[in-house]
C-alpha cells in the first residue's frame, strides 16, 4: 500500500519496478489491450492509500468572510464585498447551517441589486426564503424581493412579494402600531405599482422565452467550408467558395472542459461564463455555477459529484483533470453498454466521433505508451476509491476496471493531440495578459490541420470557441489553424521540434518548406501580379505575369517588407502592454500601405 499524492510519483515507482523481461514483453505486445492487461496484472496487488478529504468545517471561515464582506460593503466596495460573501456562502454550505446561509444570501442579494443584477438578486432571495423560518427575516427578504422584481418589471411577482411581506410582518414580534403603519405603506406601494404597470402576463412569458433562448448552446460549422478526407492528411476542412477575411467558420461549445483549481470559483462549470455570484453544488461543494438555472441543468455533474472532492485534493495536471471529466461524463454502466455496441459496430453516440479523432497510437514509443497506461491505472484506482464502481456487480468489477483503463488510455492520447487551452484576457497592474484558465476538447475544431502561417485564428467568448478567417481563402484551399507559435515568433527548428514531439508529424507548410524568417526579419518569397492578382513564381524583383503579360518591378516593396514586419511585431508587444491606441495607430499605418497586398508571403498586410 502506497500513500502517493502525485501521478508522476506513482508512474515512476512502477517503472522502476519493471524488469528487462517486463519491458520486452510490453514492447512485443501487439495491441493496446494486450499491453494494458500486462500492466494490470503487474499492479493488481497494489492499492492506493487515498482518503476522501473532509473539507473545512470551521464555522469561523464563514463568519470571518461574512464580517469582512460587511466592512467592505460599508466602505461602498460592493464588488469586493460580493467576493467575500461568495467565500462565506461556500463555507456555510459545507456547515449545513441554513440560517447562516439565508443571512449570507440576503446580504449578497443587496450587493447584486446595487450592481443592477436583479435576476441574480431574486435568485438569492428565493434561496434565502427557503432556508429560514423566522418571520422577521422573511418579511425583510420578501420586501427586498419585491424591489428586485420591480426593477425587472415583473409586476405580478412584485405584488405577490409585497403580500408575502405583509403576511410575515403580521406574524413577527413587531408591535401592533408599527405593523399597521408598515402594512399601510406596503398596500400603497402595491397600488402605485398596479397603476404604473401595463405589463401583461403574455408579454412576461414572451420576455422569459427570449431570455431562455439567448442561452442556447452554440454549435455550428459554416456552409462555406466542407469536411473532406485526404489519404495522407486525413480529415480536413476545405473552402467551398471564396472566403473573405473576418468570416466566422466554426462556432462550438466544448464536448468537455476542465478549469484550473485556482480559477474554478470564477468560471461556471456548465456554461463557462465568468461568475459574479457563486452557486455551489450542495453535495460536493467542488462544482460552481453562475446561476441556479445552471446548477439545476448540470445533469452530467451527478456522475462526478462524489469523485470531485478527492480529485480536487490531488495534483493532477490539466490533461488528466480533463481526462477524468471525460470519463465521468457517463456512468460506468453507460461505458459498458457503449463498449458492446462499438464492438458490434452499432454505436451511434458522440463518443464515437470523439474517439475517432487522431491519437497517433502507432507512432508512440514504448516509454510514452507505458506512462500513459500506468497513469490510466492510477486514475482508475482513484475512481475506485471514490466509489465510481460501487453500482457494478462484484463479479463484473474487474472487467469494468479493465474496460475503463482502456478508455482512459485512449482519452489521454486523444487529448494530447486535440486538446485546446482555454484562455481569457485579464489586466494586472495595467498590463494585459492572456491567462490560461483550463483545457477543453472541441470536436469540429479538432478536424482543422496545422500551418505555421494559418489562414484562420480562434478566440473564446464564455467557453464558445470561434474560428475566424484572417486571410482570403480561395475555393478548394484548406482551412488551417496554428497548433502553437507560428513563424512570426519561432524559427523553423523550434516549431518543427514541438510539433514532432507533441503531435507526431513533420510540418510541410509553406513557411517550413521555404524556411521563412521571423516576421521582423522576413524577406518576400512570393509576389502577386498587381493587375490580375496571379501568384508569381521566383524571387526576382522584375516579373512578367504569365497571365496578363504585364511587366512589373517590386524593388521598393522588397525593401520595405522587413521594416513593416518589425512594425507589426512592435504592435504585438504594445497590445501585451495594454497600449491599445498606440498599437492601433501602428497597425493602421501598416495597413494603409496598399502595396503590401501584392506580397503573398509573408502576409504582413493581413496580419496588420
């Protein structure tokens, strides 16, 4: 029995215990399943000494954060107070203290109201009402809810909240004269609200429908591109028609994602939006959502709920966290059924498309496969400890573990070749930083191939990835993205080394074939005819177009390209320093030089 906290430690212990004959047997095993069976037998007698963490149940954590939030609110630092109330709320959920939860939610609702987030304010007040039984507290909470509903224009709910406030006021310990006075005031407010309102129930229903539809998942591939299959390059997207710069080619939500431990309280675990108010899962307190609606709709969280406390306590890297989430999206019985259907070639499941993505199993060396399989064995042992296999019949447990080890290994290989880093822009000390927040797998985007001079780039908005063309793409040309630094920032040797070690291929794009320099030192490798835009071959400065027979001289253009390339590089640096206006002036100055449009490679004009 080993008390191990890190994956690498577990893997290294087993690798050191392998003999030369073990290595030879592993290398000679032909299929992945044979290799897995061999290592499972080798590790069968070992168990991990892992224990589910109990978590912090110290009431001072919640109370201290609550007091800190009160002080910040008194200083009118509403956003900072809101963060303190979030911390206090999560700790109170762990304590199962309903009255404390109600108090925190009421105070957080006031912050949300001040920030004009009335819908979240109402959600907090509803939850506070469910968690308390004191008439005084219920009176004040219903009164705040009425004000929030009024801001939202929901007159019917506001009127009902006023009625509830009057009811609980009469049940409270307040003296009779005060009750009568306050009741009269509330009745007057209700009447004023009715007279000002011309909102009908039908309009309310229509507005609710619009709000709901605006949060639908976005998934789609433009009709301007078509997926084709190439014998050497595999599946790829090609342009069906002329694509102009700026066209959005793919919008897609991830099949699965995971976020870093230190930012998971700021990103919703369902819709991936940045959070203002945090709504944690009441069972594990390790999964966080931006609204009660997202918390309610997170059906896939059921399978990982009991596992997250243990997973969060371990030092798993972003790939392994994502691999665990991909497995626990489904219960173990679903995987067993899917495995049988896949063997019978009857599986019609999104998992089929995911596991058809490139994993380069045949190109991996023995050491890499050994590490992947041992890591999978470690992760399956963790899932066993956390109770993932509890519902499996005792006689079927070993078979289920073998099956899940195979899927975990394939998941790791697929993620290594297709995983995308999630990023967001943050400003720290006046400097803009492109911060990595986690990782995700996008099914459609994964079919795009690499180029060191890509014609499309990706960007994120609340977890949705957008693929946008940045160069003109003629019909029949492939849509490409960059798997890492492109030619502007890394030389050929650095680019080729990373692509070969991580993605298992030698890049043969134009910048690699022609060995372009970095943008600031690039020389022109190809021009376009100024009359008919035909690509001209050769590096000479005097060209005669083979199509229109026009003779053209490119001497001045040849001299200015390296200088303008340096300007674009300088603009990149200014953007990183959050000097947007200065960067914009530089890029506009470069883009105004229309002569740059006749430089096909390097494409400085389109970068600008």
